[in-house]
C-alpha cells in the first residue's frame, strides 16, 4: 500500500511539473495576438495553412511548393489523430485551451522565411509520426497518469519548438544567415527533436503496456466467469 501511494505521489508530481512547464512556455508566445487567436479558434489543418502560405509567399518555387505540400498532406490523418488525443489531456488535466497545433500554425503564418520554417516544422511532425503509429489507439485506452504526463510533455515540447521557431524566423534575413553560420538548424532545434523522439517512444511503450494489461485483465475476467 505504501509503495503504491509513493508511486501515485510521484506520478502526480511529474504531471504537475509537466503542466507548469507547458504554461511557462506558452507564456513566451503572444497568445493574445489576433493571428494567434485565429490559429486557436479556426479549424483549418496544418496542410491548409501551408497551402495558404504558399499561395501568398514569394519564397517558394512552384515545384518546391508542390512537393512540400504533398509531404504535409501525407500526415493529415496523423495530425488529426494526435490533436484529438493530446487536446483532451491538455484541456482536462492542465486546463489549457490551446490546441496542440495552434502554435505551429502561428509560426507558419508569421514567419519571415516561410519555406525554411515549413521545412523545420515538417521535420518536427515526421519525428513524432515515425514513433507514434497508433495515436488512434491511445484514445481507446483507460486513463493512465503516466501516459497522460507523457502526452503533456509532447505538447510542451511542441510549444517550446514554436517559441524558438517564432523567435528565429521573425528575425531579418541577414540576422538569420549570420545566426546559422554559428548555430545550424540541427543545433538550433536538434535537442527538441531528440527529446521528442524519446518522449514519443515512451508514450508508445506505455500505451502498449496499458493495452496488454487491459487484455490480460479481460482474459482473467473471462476465465473467472467461465
């Protein structure tokens, strides 16, 4: 009993830390900005935003824009599945009304280098999707504090990425170029990508373990009934 109580307390503490961190990073974004509020309230997807930005931006060549949009569209279902699951956890456990992809859409809209911003955002999405093939399964599992905390941490990492990307891509072209000479994109965002990869692997392993435990409990219940 004591061990169980200690574990519950630790899980509660970790979840509280994840919530505080998420709120802290959100405070570094202009959440009251009219464009940010559009990203929060409008139902358009990331591929929709990418398509809109391509149509109004001069930083894309025709073939480049077509290829980029196609890559984003391949992730449309994944983006929706991830949003459906993470938003529930973020809203119910953290009381945060900011949807998962709103900060990403905001960066896409306000960036001064839409092409490079979109490339880095695509990298972010691919890191998560490669390690999260079963987001639609997570919503069918019973509430699990470890899984909820891991999903909160993914939300926080995405917000942190958005803060860094917002600051970087709002700089003038000469400042961005000189910055890249000292700190390439791999160093600018690499630590977040590495962390997200670890987080997504934890989520997937936790979900698999929860699913197996649920199946085992169901089998035990069937045996007892029989």
